[in-house]
C-alpha cells in the first residue's frame, strides 16, 4: 500500500505542476495532441521512453509491448493493438518520425532466446514474431553466450523496422520522405543510447558513455 500512497502523492505533484499553475502545458494539451514522434518501446519498468529522452507531455506518442515488437501487416479479423496505434499515429497524427526503442536485459528477448515462454498463453506467441531473428543469431552464438541476448535485442529492433514497411500507408510516407524510421538501443549497463546506421549496418552511440561508468 505504501507504493500506492506514493503514486497518489506523485499525482498531486503532477497536478500542481501541469494543471494548477498558470501557463501549464495542459492548458493547450487538453484541447488535443500533435506529437511529432511515435515511439515503440518495451513494457519493461526500467525503460520509460519519456524518462530516457526527458520528454514533456505531448512530445511523443508511445506504444509499449513485450520486447518492443512491431508485427507485420495483417489486415484480418484479429485484434491488432500495435497495428491500430501505428495507423492512428501515421494517418491521423501524421508523425514525422518512428523510433523502435529496444534495450539491454530484456526479459521478453531472454525468454525467446531460451525458448522458455512457449507454454504460456500469450508471451511465446507474441515473441515468436522474432523467430527468424532468433534463428539468425543462433547461427553465431549459443543461447548461453552473453553476447547472444544483445545480438537478438538488436536484431529484434531491425525486424520491427522491417515490419513497419509492410504497412502500405506507412511505406508510402517513408518513400515520399515525410516519415523517417529509427532503430535505437538503450544499454542500461553502460548508460548509452545507440542508433542503427544503415551505412555501417551497425548500432553507433548517440551520446557519450556515462562518465560514472568510466570510473568503474
């Protein structure tokens, strides 16, 4: 219950900062939103994209799921939460950028790598979207190799970037230059954010290594 009380106190602080003071952001945001960027992030409690990127309310439109996965375009009778969010962000909000934000120590990727979630109702089926990436990684690493998880976390980002382009209305906006796709990887071990560069086919640092980590 202590945490719940803390959350309520946190809301009161949020209320004071964003609603009660003169000129607060929500004086305009309550009328509607116009974020420039869609972020597809993981549900992991340690990787809140608004915190990582220090965003203000209204800056980013966020979709969070296990292992920050974008499924392929499947216009069938199923229920497609991520696809619906993509459609809204691209066609209604007309975002200019989409970031796939992956991270280190991802539990969903670990379960896929170790093949430990297949017996569940939902997680195993969801992460199986990355089975081709898993197979590719397993050609170079054993699942017990520490490098395998990082390789699959990054490969998963690339798979989701590719899956974005299977949505015809999204691919059209990429082709005409009005939408750009980014693949980012947050490494919690060293406190760095990496971006995938097609030119080098690798993830390169977007910001310097955390100085505190350099002392370790």
